C-alpha cells in the first residue's frame, strides 16, 4: 500500500511541475496574436496550427542563437532564453492546437 501511495504522490507532484503551454504562450501573444494568427511585427509566418516538430525546432534554434528567420533571431532569442525543453514542448503543443 505504501508503494501505491508513494507512486500516486509522485505522479501528482510531477503534474504540478509540468509546463503550461497556455501560460507560456501569453508572452508570445503580444506579437503573434491570441490564436497565433498574426505575422509578428509583420515579418514572421503565422504560427497558429503549425506542426509541433517545426515549432520545437524553431524555438530551440532561436534559443541557441542559430536561427534568424525574417531577421527575428535576436528578438526571439531573448523571448525564449529562459524556456526549458519541457516549456518548449508545451508551448509548441499549445500553438499547434490554435486555429
């Protein structure tokens, strides 16, 4: 019984620290729009609904400083610098679900 209780407690704790894509996206919405429907600063692609793999790769590229799509590399690097891999995955999945 102790093992079951411990497993449930650990599962609950893990869910508390999981990244919240919707909360993370609030920082992005100012430029990309509430549904990812805007070209940020009139330059970027519309990101709402993009596939998760592309979003993750792009965000990681911006974070690493190796991606500079539409001249937005430095701006985006600052925006995503503090994101963990779990944050990046969560926000990518959230953006993918936007329509």
